[in-house]
C-alpha cells in the first residue's frame, strides 16, 4: 500500500525475537521518513482472540456507563484487561521484535509508561478531526512511539484509523488550529497533494507503530463488530514525564517489568484501585514540553 511500509519477520526472526539488519533498517527508515510502520505477523492471532472475548463486552459496558467519547464520536478509551493475568501474553505486552524496534529508534533505556486503547464502536458514522496527539515544536528527535495493536483484522470496513505519513515533521503551531493539535484544513489539503492519508487494512497479529506527533483521526466503523485496538506508549530515557502503566496489583507490575527488562525495556507502573474502571481514564501526562524543555536546557548550560 502506498505510503505505508509493512515489514514481515522471517520464521528465524520470529523464533529468535530479533530483526535482521535489513528489516531493522526498513523499520528505522520508515519511522524517520513516514512517522509510522507496520510490523506484520508478530503476534499469535489466537492471543488476540482471547483478549477480544473479554474486551468487547467490556467496551459495551463502558459505552453504557460514560459520555466521555473521543472528540464526541463513537470512539472510546479502553485499556487492556490486565486484571486477567492469563491474558498477559508475552507477544502482546513484552514483544521482543517490537521492543528491538523501539530501542533502535528511541535509544537505550527506553521506557514503556503508557497503556490505553481506542475502541471503534459498531455502526458509527462520525470521524474525529485530523489531529496530532502532541506537537512539541521544540523537539526534532523522536521522543515517543505509540504501538497500536488491533484485536481483529482492521480495515476501512471496521473503522481503521486514518494516518497521515510524513506529518510527524510538521510540528510548528502554524499548522494547527489555535495551536491545539487539530490540523488546519488548508494544511491538510496541501500535505495530501503529495502525501495523501491512508486508512490501512492490517491483518490481525500485526502492530502499527507511529510517532506520537503524527496526524491521524479515528474513522467510522460501519460494521456490526466492535473494533478494539490496544495502545502501548514508549518514551526515550531522556524524556521526562510522570506517566505510568496502570496495573491492578504489584504482582502484575513486577511480572511486566521482569518480562520487558529482558528485552532492554524499562516499565513504569502504578497500582490503581478499582482497576476495571480506573484503567480507562485518559489521564496521560506527556511531560516536559515548551517551558519545561527550555528550563532544563538552561540548567544544563546549553542556552
């Protein structure tokens, strides 16, 4: 598909949990140039089926109990059900191929400190505005990656997210409505002439990795199926924030830390009460941008 690089591991890469130099180069170049890449067939689809059996009924519950929809559309925040320890699969939550890609882009000591998800409810008709989760015009280097994991085959028929390749490089506030992350319509039109957006069809078992600053928007899900999609957020070691993966108890946090540490990834966790409800709150702390970055550079003697 034009504008979307997809990288498939060989059986040897999958079994060994390590990319070849050639595939690793493709991943790094795609994230640098496009701001996104698809890692194909890196998760056992049966594991996603088991997660989906739990998350679909939970999504219906959340929709009945909340009016907090993303941008007022039929998209809801829904995090992974980590209270079900039998569903904490290594290839989902501590995937070595994903972690190797993260480390080569963000550097040693990269942290997993955000876990959420976006669920597209069925038979919906509205789309989100095209937006970036954060602009961070002060930054040049990538500092945070989001790994999206659809639990079913994802396509326009099930409301796959629209993605805008190359827009991770458009961080100046002049591209946005009042500097709030929503892309100006005229800027969308200008960018689309050379690099149009894509609404990809992604096979179950794949991971979509994107730069946090990439333009995207949730799309309508015209099907009769709930489309759940996990979101795991990774930050560079040098990026300071207070975000953490919510867990139901210390044993789950310890398990995740142990499994991810073997791949070189640090996990920041926090135990929350009433996990089944608290896990879905969208209270992400991006951390230092703007004045915070400026002050740190002054203290370091760089300004």
